[in-house]
C-alpha cells in the first residue's frame, strides 16, 4: 500500500498485491469500489505526475542537491 500524495502531489493510493488478493478485495469490498472511485481529473494528474518523474530526472537530482546543501548549511550553523 502506498500513496502518491506527497511524492507526486496528487491524492491517489495504490495496493500492489497478488492476483488472488486483488480478486478477494474486488469480491468482498464491492460496495467500496464505486464510492471510493477517483474523479478522472485526479487520475489524469497522477498519470502526468508519473510522466514528469520519468521524463525529467533533473528535477530529482536538483531536489537531492538542494536537500544536501540544506543539511550542510544546518550543520555549519550548528543546528544539526
């Protein structure tokens, strides 16, 4: 189980499971399938977020570099 809310800024969750578990959930939680369905614009935003992550790796590299710089500056200031 996981969410994309923080990493991709969208409100989508997922469950990675075996086919057997998937079928169990579909058949035992049928009433939740339609009441918890996400609107198409949310799904579109999630898909586009995944595309950006795949197609623009420089964003991850920049984020990691900024986080490293931030930690370094905190250490230099004696705050860490």
